[in-house]
C-alpha cells in the first residue's frame, strides 16, 4: 500500500471513532473501493518495463527475452497479451524464430478472444477506467503480429506458411475498417509493405501462378504506398519498383508498358537474367516505437469543483540511426556491391495517427464516465447527509472526489518493443561467397556503426531474406 493509501486508512480509523458504526462501514467500503480502483488504474507491466525498456534500448535482446520470461507474472492477467508480444519480439530479434512463432501465434489467438470482449468487461471500463479490461491491442498491432509471423516463417524458408500469415492481413484490415462508420477516420486501411513482402515470397516459388500472384501483390503495394503511406513521408521502396517492372515483363508487353509509363527512368533485370543471379533482401528494424503518455484536462463541474479527464497520446523516442547502406563483398574479387535502404513500414507514424483518429471517441467516452462518477458521488452525498447529517455528507463528497481523481487514469499500455520503422534493401549478386554488412547512418548521412550480417554462399536463383535491428 502506498503513502496515500496509509493516509486514507488513518482518516478512516479516526472517522470510525467519531461516527457510528454503520456510517464507518460505509466509509470503509468507499476507501476499499478507492484502493482497489487505484490498483486497477495502475494495471500494466510497469514493474518490468523500466528494465525491459533499458535492455531494449541497449540492444540486449537475449537478456531482455530472459528477463521477460522470468517476470511473466509481473505483467498480470490483464496484460498477458503484452507479455506474449514482448517475448515474441525478443525471440525474433535473437533469431529464435520457432519461439517467436509460438509466442505470436498464442498472441493472435488471445487477440481474437479479446476482440469479442464481454459486455460486463466493457461495463467495467466505463465504471472504473480502460485499464480494468484485458489489453487486446491496437488495430495496427494485430496486423504486426501476422507480419512478424510471416517474417519468422520466411527466415525458416517455410514460404507457404509465411504467405498464409501475410494473406491474413487482408481479412484483418477488412474487419478493422468495418468497425468504423463512414464519418469516422481510420488511419490504417491498407498495408503496402505486407503486399511487397507477399510479392517477394511469391517470387520465391517461380511458377507461372506464383509470378501472377506476385504481380497482383506488387500492384496493390504500389497503390497502397501511393494512396496511404505518402502522408507518412514514405515513397515507393526501390525493390518494389524493380521487382514490379521485372514481373510485369513476364506478364506481357501491355502490362510492362503500363508500369514503364509510371517509372520511365528505372532500370530492371529481365526474368532470365534474374535466374542467373542471387538476390538478397535485408530488412532494417530501426528504432523503438513511440510510447503512450498521459494527457490530463481539468473540467469544471456545475458546483464549482473540478474533475480530471485523462487520455493517452504517443510520444516519439529520439534515435541516432536514421538510415543504413547494405554492403556485399565477394570472397574472390574486389568489387563491392552497395545498396541503400528505404523505408517500407512506418510503424511509429501509423501508431500516432491511428490513436489521433480515435482521440475524440476516447475523450467522449472518458468524459461520459467521469460525469457518471460525479453524479453518483453527489447523489451519495445527499443521501448520506439526509440520513446521518452534514458531516457525513461532506465525508462522502471528499471520499468520492478522491475516488474519481484516483480512478481516472489513461490506458498507456502498448506493444512497446516494436521498432519505429522497417527499412528494406535489395542487392543482386553473381553466384559466390559474400561477406555482408550494413553501415548505419544518422540523419545527415554520417556513419554511426557497422552491423555484421555474416557470410553467405549464394547460388543462381537464390532469394534470401535477412534482417537486423538497431534501437538507438
């Protein structure tokens, strides 16, 4: 129990000595309700996140994964989803893809269960606060689960399973958009990066059907970047345009001509030439996703008092590394292959805008809840005064006002271990053995650090997917 809890208990004991037992019992119930509400308002894995955030920021993903597993109970029952998401992300970041798949699969199942949350739980959030209900994730977080499942399977060369996860995004985005009325904004309607990933995965199959599906995926990715991601400052990633032109040449002259009219200055390799080469795709999971902070507005009441209205907003985490450059050096020969990274998935931007779109609805619900609490306390004040006298009414009012203040806390829970954004690069190489690395750069293009990606033996026709992560 914290200091405020002890102080309230002292007040209760003194009150018990001054008032009759029946009134004291009512006060004890009020204080107990206050303390329980305070605990529910503090829901969330706050005990673990100071350490998790620190280890994540330092790039100590193995230590972070072990810490999360050791402190699973500290997340609490209402935050089981956050535990699974964090465990899955750290397992993915350390290359333990089977473990990541297990965690993300369980997280997806739990999200589905919580999506059909009971009316009683919703009623609890209205009476207390949003922390009283189990955390079921933001819209975009649900899709990110499938994205990282797809990437986990792709790293294990299980392409069919990866495509299953990528295809789930379609149905999820449809379900998400159906939640909102036509007059309600929704920032997350399409995910072109997942479309791009699907196209790459389809191309790994290399059959005519696969190439046709790749063409469709690249086409939808292009539309998505054009219509949805431009507002995040994200243009078409280089690998998307190159691959789309190449696959369009397979589809026919008319399809190729259409794409070339859009990108007349782009060069691309023919399908025949690409079969003689190896392609390495590298994803850069950069930065740390914004975290939620509490915003408070003080609202006056008709009797001259004030109540607190609390709601969340995202705050960006500063980072040094803003970009990267991919390098491939052949074991035999001195020619070095270099390719830049471009932003593919602006996770932080999506998170911020997604919450901003819901801000009015969150504020309206919160204000309605505070008003209901205020009216209930004033009614209890009048009844206590009528039955036990003015002092009883005053005590009820003071206790109730404290209860309203303490219980109103914004829901600051989120998937904090996501990256800020995902960048993508592609390098096309002749068959052979290569040493791969990435040079990380700051916003001015200055070198920050080197990330070794290891040595790879590449054969003609290979399509390799790799990734690395930076958090500073």
